[in-house]
């Protein structure tokens, strides 16, 4: 008999078929339900005593009371790298391993980070719209160039390193702050994000979400970044204080903001919508057909190893780790 799997995230029909080859599946995506979480709650209430595996993501997570309601639960996995709303302490108390999909969407997120950074610096949305309304280059200030400038990366995990690699192709200097020094990279280390922001032109946020990094980018950090600075967030919305960014844009204390993630998503960040130099995308950095497929395969690989009693590939609750979102 196949183990019973609860899926709390969207999967395509193709991937549901693939997963169903190994599991009896309860498909109950919680996307866009906020605190309601009615889909998953209903399935846990009806079948919690038999659920052995949960597939979720960092945003939906899996809470302590949900874990408690599934006495046979033995494995939790996330699609994507984030796992900030999975209660690792509750899972660990039961000896339940939690795995993410690290290594499956790094390239996509790094590509997107560079895309929105370039769009912000060169004012692409403004220029694209302007051409449609008769704008010509002599009518506007010249947008700055990108190459040879300084990129600061907050969180030099796998994705942060991929972003740095791309930035070096633009002859940028790279500095970073993270809990783990990576002297082997040759990049400049800064002891805190404020010092990093004071040094760099472009501040890219690539650190984990959670209480320790909540509003890490705040008014003082934006002040340090300065009027030619750009802040980019491809991690989690909670790391950046939305109100502080809006105030900085309004007062021209930073050049631009480029955010693939933002607080209270999927609700658009209302305070930023008035600014043409706020580049906003709907948390698609890690989403490509290739990345999604790789993430599902990583889940299946971890599940196969779990049931075979083999070491898991990407377990995140062996110990607290500092890793990219």
C-alpha cells in the first residue's frame, strides 16, 4: 500500500501524476488562503491519523498543531529552498526529518535577481512605457550604467554565490555579509549589513526569512545605501521594511527598489505602487519549468531515500543552518 501524502502546494497535473506513482495523494493547496488554510485543515481533520508525508513550501509551512494532528507523520518536504514556516522544533521533537529542495532553483533565482536589478538601474519599465507615449532619449536624464560598480550580497548561500558569479561578468566588485565567512570566494566580508550597505551600490537580499532577519533592511540601512543605491530582494518579503523603502523612494534617498518578494504577498505592496522606480514582480524568481520539475524530483528522491532508510539529500533540521532562501 502506498504511503499517504498531503500536498499543500500547487502541482501541475503532470507532477500530480508523477507523484501519484509513489503515493496516495491528498491534494489540498493552501495558496492565497492566508491564515484560513482551509484546504489543508480539512484534509488533516479527515485523514490526519493516516498521513505519513507532507509536501509544502516555505510560505505555507507546517505548524506545530498540524504536526501534532498527524501521529503517523514521518517526513516533511518543501518545494523550493524556503522552510521558514515549517515548525522545525515540533518536527524535531518527534524525530521527523524536514527536507527542502536546495539546489533546484538557484539558477532561476539568480537570473531573476540580475534581471530586476538591471531593469531598475536602466529604468526599463519607464523607458518601455515612455516609448509608447512618444518619449525620446533627449527628453530624459541618462540612466546610469551597471558595469564596474559594487554589489553587496546579504546571505552568501548557494543563490547568493550564483548572483555574485553573474555580477562578476559585469566586472562588479563583490562584498557580502552572512553568518558564515567564505574567505575562499575572495569577496569582501563585512561584519554587518549596515557596513555592507555603506560600501555597495547595489544591495541584494538573499538570506533566509524568519525572526532573526525580520526587517533587516530598514531605514538606517537604506540611508547607508544612499541616493544612487538599489535594493534587490529575491529572498523573503519580511527581510525588507516596505514602509521604509517607500519613504526612501519618495525622498529620493535611494535610486530604486527591485522586489520579487514583499510583505503580505500576494497582496501588492500598496505603498510602492506609485513609484516607477519600484520594480515589482510576483515572487516568480525561483519559478521556471526546469526549476519546478527539479524540485518535484528532489522531493521524490528524498522520499525514496527516507523509506529505504538511506541518508537524505537536503535535510534542514539536523541543526540550525544559515542558508539562502
